[in-house]
């Protein structure tokens, strides 16, 4: 009854599409309009937190190595930390704006976890390639929430972060099981299918 | 006369670029999912469902993208547009 691993990636990708659309909408209209309705202010931080919670079962049920378990648990922790910090700020329980730095921190940790737990080279198989691309994308894109923290009224940096989240969704949708990337597939990777 | 012109202008509200952008986000996402379905029809397992298990029939990536667009267009965008227009009227 357990779904194949790539299907879990696709379900999380869908969550990231919704998250990216919400962030993009907030970037377009600005926080003052986005937060007119209270439920909307909680929407994307709540989604980030929920995805962090849902990452724990992934960590438990898809543990094919210790380093995978550590990577998945680190994603769960930083998603919950970033989502929880934003929820605390929206609710007024947290006051220091420095809590917003949890988002670039989450991206840095997530990207590093992607790179560290991928033991194969870029062209070993599709999943290896995607792990490298996603890892570097997350690390580089940490600049968006970081600059948004320094210049909170800049729509460009907010929108850049939103587009990064949508790019992450696209990359997760690209994930399939053993499949070549750009025609390359290591003979050690297994039989290509789907 | 001028009052009439003013009221006509108010009646025919010009939607701002930001309003159009928010309006377009959901349909654009849905369109992306539909285009993807045509480009990679094998990603929709329902089209060749024989012998497929529950998860392969339940999780259809292009349809999930369409669903995400519908959720945003129906549940989020209308309220954002309403609040944006009210905000722009107040300015």
C-alpha cells in the first residue's frame, strides 16, 4: 500500500506549486493586501509547516539508508522551523524580524542535505542529476528570502523566491525512478523504465 | 456633465496590471498542466490503466498541476482581487 518514492515526490511537488502560487500572489499584491484577510496570512506559512509535518512519515517509511533518513529529517525540521517562525510572526507571538532568517536558513540546510545525501555523480541517473540541480538551486536561491529580509518591500526578491519554489516543484515532478538524463545512464544504475 | 463622465468612469473600472496578473495565475497553471498532459501523455496513467495499482492511478502529475491551478483560482484569487481593487480605490 506504500506509494512508490517518485509519487511521493510528485505529491510534494503539488504542494510546492500551491505554495509558489500563494507566494507569487503575495509578491504581486504586496503583504499589506495579502494580509487583509487573516486566514490568508496563515495560508503559506501553514502550508510550509504542514509539509514539514508530512515529511516525517516520508522519513520513516522511505528510509533506504541512514543518510536518506538524516536528509529527510533535516528537511522536515527546517520546513517546520521556517513555517512555524512565519506563523509565529503572523500571529504576533514572535516579534523579532530576525525570525524571517529561518527561511534562507531552511533553504541552505535543505540544499546542503540534497547535495550531501546524493552519493552518485551528476549523470549517474535522472534522480542523481535532479538531486544535484535541486541542491544547488536551493543554496543559490537562499539569496531571495535573505535580500527580502533586508529589503522587505521589494517585490522582485519576493517574486524571485516564489518562482524558485515553482522551479523546485518542476524539478520534483521530473523525478522518476531509474531513468536516463540527457541520454546518460550509468550501467550500475539498473534497468531504465518509465 | 462632468458628474456623468465621472460616474461612467467609475462604472467601467480599468483593471490594473496586478489584478490581471492575479487573475491569470490560476488559468495559466491549469493551462500548463493541460499542455504537459499533451506533451507527455504517458504521465497520465489513467490513459493506460490496465494492470496499474492504486497509487499510479491516484497520482497523475499533469492533473495535479491542473488541480493546483483550480484550487488557487477558486479559493484564493477572488478574495485577493477583491482586496486589491479595494486597496487601489482607497489610494
